[in-house]
């Protein structure tokens, strides 16, 4: 018989689920069979990078005739990542208890250790974003207000076919320049604030808006200026002010790991009057960059010579960013409510520490959100264990692990494993970070969600093939239903759901640049759009979705179900990925629940769910 001596996800075994604050005692309980005649149990725990320390358990009690309970209280005084397992003594020698999977321990000689995240007890995150909804906008493709842009560089292709396919072909030199622009601007976003607010959104995340010479603007040319096609500083301040009146915050994309080669700072193409690092070692920006052999050989992001890497520990660069009149404070003072940090795992700890100090000095309520694709609690980058979520760096991160779990379930219909993927993040992250997780199912870096779920895989496909892809009517019909189900999951998991502009309208597309098409104004899928608006109302009116506990209910036969409970409110989400409708028989505690959205019918004890469908119930 497989015996379970310890389960880190049960409060019976570990008194506090998940991460704990420094200085806080947590009680651990191990249960062993009486027949083992155990004489001692020890906690073996080590702080990351240090030697293990052993602490003895005390005998707690005997339960019936079959079990002995052993217990210990452990307090970690310092924030950090800790790893632990257990040892026990029996008449025939010693044994160990290691982590098998899903939080469950096993009796054995070897295995994995449990992770215990200990965060700074003084670590807090902004409250105003909790329970809300993020709306991500790729500025060039959202909406174009009818105003004349000034001082636009002559080498840009200004298109007049809103909704056309983004340019993907290399130019005559064989390079992809991303230099075609549809003209979306800041005034356009301001004009559409009522629409954004109708989705229940309380935060807009803007992809880069600073002057740059590509339509994605991740090749910053001047951190101190708005790109001329997008508008002016006044336009930005006006957008922030108008959004604030509707209860919407604006967060900016901070691309601080690299600049454009075609920038004020590097000036490889001699566009600017400044003396760039590429032009002279006497440039005030020379120390920002790392040249292997000046000036032709320099470090750059993923070997793109258009994106020279920044030395983020350079004093003059840090002063430029974090000084009294620096970039960070400039845009916060103009109305921004925070920053999303591009490639956060490539920004050193010292930079993140200073950025956090700078941002929080300006506003405790400002949000710092990092782009991290893996589990951010135990991420290592360049052989250094990162401390993003322990306090003093990031408030939270983009939640790719959740996105992967949702999209895998929707693509395959495999329900088993979904709960573990969710719980592993909830167990490892501090609760204040969990409440601010950016829960997306698609971004500017991924295939559009509807295409990823029902379209042919884009893996190992070239741009020519991707440019020709379009969902069939049958795929689109199924895709709309699957988007409704994926978004129902997304909106009810812990964290903040993030809508990538156009997903709510049924926008499709393969990888960059096809995932960055124009918002289809006037051609939205009305059924899907109304679904998103209804989800927004549920988010606003369901206290459990703000910071309520996640409670797994079932995962089997192509169906998952889980509960959110807190603040006097209970929400049950059931998602059916089967190609046929199902009748889901409710747990007794959910008999008589009220149907908020989805489903064909609900009785006192069961609910009918359509193929590829989802329901949300309230008690």
C-alpha cells in the first residue's frame, strides 16, 4: 500500500499553504505507520546555496491503533528560497521522506525536495489592481484617431488599409524591418475608453510607446519622447487623466535591457545629431554598451544587431533611469501607474532593486510587473537564482504557467494535471503576488489564442505559410466556443485576467507579425464580445474572485471544475472540453446554486454544459 506521510498542500500537514513571510512560524506534521516503530523524525532544511540544517520533531500523538503523528514548528527569519525533506529513525536504520509529486511525500531513499518560499514580512503590493482586468494594447493596431501626426520620419510606410495583413516579407536587402504602420495612436485609445471600460477593465497595459523605428517599438530610440506617430506628451497625459476618471490605470512597457541601434544613444545609422556609442568612445553613452571590438562587434539581444544590449549596472545609465529627473519618474509624474518590464530575467538584481526603490518612492500604488515565462519563484538566469518575488523587486509577473495550463487543456482535452499546474504556482508564490498575476491566454509574443486552439500548428512553419492561414467557418465556430471556455477559466483563476486587444472580438493570427493585426472595428464577433462583457460584470460583482481561495473540485474525462471561495462569496467554474455536451452532477454543497453564465440549463443538483462549453455558478 502506498502510504502518504506528508502532503505540503494540506493544512493538516503544513499549517500555512504556500509561501510564508519571514519570521512566521509554520507547523509541519508527518504521519507514519505505528508498525514502523519510529523513534525520531527530523526536518532537513537548507536555504538556497547554504548547507542543510536538521531540526528534531516532537512526538505529537497516536491516532487510533495505526498512526503516529510527529510535529514541528519552523520559523525562517530571513527571506529566501528554502528546500526541505524529512528523515526518520526505525529499529532497522534510518529512512527519508522526499517529494514525489503534487505535494505528496514518499518513503524512500532519494527524490525531490519540497520548496518553501519565504518572502520579506514587509513586502506589500498595490491593492487597487486586485480583482480587476487588464487590457493589453499594441498601440499601432488598436484605433486611429483622425489627427495629423507631426515629425514622422520619412522612412516609414504609412498604410491606409486598416485591417490589412502586416508586412512580413524581407526587403531588397533580405531584412525584415517592421516598418509598416497602420497609425493607431494615443488619442485613438482615449476615444475608445468607454469601450474598454465596458469590458470591466481597470488597467491598460501599453506595449512600447517611446520613439522607436519599428512598429513594435521594442528598439527604443529615445526614452524621453513619445513616438511621433502615437502623439505627444500632452496626448499621453490626457489619456492617463481621462482613463483615471473611469477608474482605469495605465502601465507602460519598460524595455531597459537593450535599445535600438538606431537610437539617440547608439546612433549606428547617424539619424540623430547626438554622438552615439557606435560613433565615438567619447560618447556620453559609450559606457552603456559592451563592445567586444569597437565599433562593429558588440553584445546584443539574441544576436539581433539592431538591439545592442545595455549594461544595466552602468552608473550613468542608472542615473538616467532612476535619477530625480530620470525616465522612470518622468512618466509616472505624467500619469503612468506602473511598469511592465520586458525580459525581466535579463535585468540584474541590482537594477531591479533600484527600479523598485525609484518606483515606490514616487508611488506605493504603482505596479511593477515582470516578463518571466517560467516559475518566477525559483527561476535561475545566467546561473543566478533570482529573487523577483521575495520583496523589493517585482510586485508580480506575467503568468505563462497558467496560460500554458489553460491552452494545453483546451487544445488536447486532457484534464488530468491541470490542477497540479495551478497549485504548483499557488504553492510557490507569495499570496500578494498571486493576486496580481497577469493571467493572459495570448500576448503580442504568442499565436492568437483562437488560432492556437483550433488552427493548424504554426510550429516550424515559415512566414509565407503563416501569412496564408485563415480559420475555416467550422474552425471559427468551434474557436469562438473554445474562446468563451478558455476565458471563463482565465477570468476565474487567482490573479488578474488580461485581454489581448481583439481576442474578445475573435481576432485570429499566427506568430509575429500576424498576431498583431488591427482591431476589427465594426466586424467584431458579437457573441464573443458580449460574453467578455458578461465575464467583466462577474469579475466586478464576485468578491471571491478578488483574492479568494482556489479549491480543486474535479478533473477527469475532459472536464475540469474548481471553486473560488472568500469574502462571503463562492464561485464554481466547470469547463467541458469534450466534443459533446455533458451533464455535470454538482457536489452536495453546490446544490441549488445560481447560474451566472454559460450552460443550457441548471437544476437543483446538476447543470448541462454544451460541447467545448463552460459554466460559472455562484452560491
